[in-house]
C-alpha cells in the first residue's frame, strides 16, 4: 500500500541544515510540505527568508506559502550562528541557488500559523528547526492551536548530551528560552529531536561523493553546502563530519520509527547563569512512574537508526544510490 504523506509546515531559520531539511521535505514521498515560515536564528530574518525562498526555487516549489516571522527573540539578545553557517547562512553557497522570484506573503508567520492550523484541525505536523519564537507568538495569539496541530516536532535541546553553544544548552532553545518554555508547556503532542540523537546522524566525504555522483542541481547544492558545513565543524575541533540536526527532525516527522523515544516531563530553564536555555528532563519518572501524575510530558528521542535516516536523506536529495 502506498504510504500516506504527512502534511508538514516547517518553521526555520535557514541555515545550512535547515536548507537540507527543506529539501528533504520536498524530496521525500512521505512528506507533503504545505507551508514554511522563517525566524531569526542562524542568520538575521531577511537573510533566513531570502535563503528559504531560494531553496524553494531550486526545488521548483514556487507555490508553497512562505511567511516571514520574528526578527528576534521574545527576550534577550538576538543570536546568530555565522561561525557555522557563514555570513550568507549557507556556508557561502547561496550564490549557487537561483534568485528568488517572489516575496514572502504579507501575513506574518504567527498569524498564518494560527489560520492554517485552525483551518485543518488534527491534520498538520509542525516541524520547528529554528528558535521557537514564531510558535510562541502563535500560541499567544490563539492558545487553542495547541489542540489543532496534529503533532509538533522540535529540533532543539540537549537532554543527556552536552550542549553546543554552552555546556548544557543547544542553539535553538538558547536563542529564545522564553519562547521554548511556552511551546513546551502547551498541550500539543510534541517530539523533541535533540542533540542526543542529531549528533549521531553525521555525514562526511562518502555522502558528499554520493551526492556529487547524483548529478542533479539539488544534489549538487547539497554536496557543496554539506562540504562547507563539515569544514565549519572541523574548524571548531570536531571530526570533519556534519550532524544532520534539522533534516533529522523532518525525517522523524515522516517516519517516527527511525527513533526510540520516551515520554518525559521537560522544563526549560530561563534563569540560570550557565543553564539559561537548558532542556531539563525529569528522568526520575522512568524508575518512579508515580512522579508522572498530572504532569505534562513530551516525547524525547534517545536512540536513532542513523543509517536508515542517512539513506532516507540521500535518496530525497538525489544522491547516487549505494552500489549504483
Ligand atoms: C541547530 O542550531 C542551528 O545552528 C541549526 O540549524 C540547528 O537547527 C542545532 O543546534
Ligand atoms: Ca536551524
């Protein structure tokens, strides 16, 4: 039987791996990308929006609604991740993309999210691959949307794994902890795809070669931007490999069987000197289920089938199949 595709809305801060996540959603038959919104994060909002429009153009996805959202967090300074994603947000590869031939919709992201979720109750999966500002603003406009989303998949946080922008904190959550607190407290089914699993799904030179051999423009762009991403991680002292943070969130939205997860209460620390933006999971409930009583939980991914996830991504991006 053909698999039914999942209607996805991606909220992103494009970003190298956000671009790869969008191209996964556009190339995977299990995904049906119905809309995209942008938020400041890896780069300033205008750049994230421009990058997103150009990625959609590359994939020929000109009719997918694109709305710009928040230019900064609910509180505190606006983050950026130029160190990893470069000044253009795409590791210097933006120029490989076709120019955007349209502008974002006039309606701001939070409003369009509310309208879209209300129009299709129980239907849409939201995948957030940037700071959670737009989702928090949408909840502030209309808290009922938490009952209308089918599922929310958040790339962010670090539960048992170390953080990436501080000892315990991950970029997307640390960039807007107040927004994350709101989003994690809302009563929607939420899956957390944190560094605990994304750091296990890495691509390197073998995958770049398979993409180059794939030949099409999407594969060529993925190979080039992935190379820039690997080099950035290498400069920071990691192995020359790039973790597939945002693509993994899309892959999990399409196929939850890629991960093993547990239901845990998760709070967002907003006050600590070292821990502002930390995802604090109460793992005591695993051995003492009575501690769960009346508490809101989220699905926390703990193990991932990395090979299956990588295969899925490469296929969607048009890489040459292994042995092909
Ligand atoms: C997250 O931070 C961003 O730099 C990436 O795009 C990803 O969403 C990983 O911590
Ligand atoms: Ca991102």
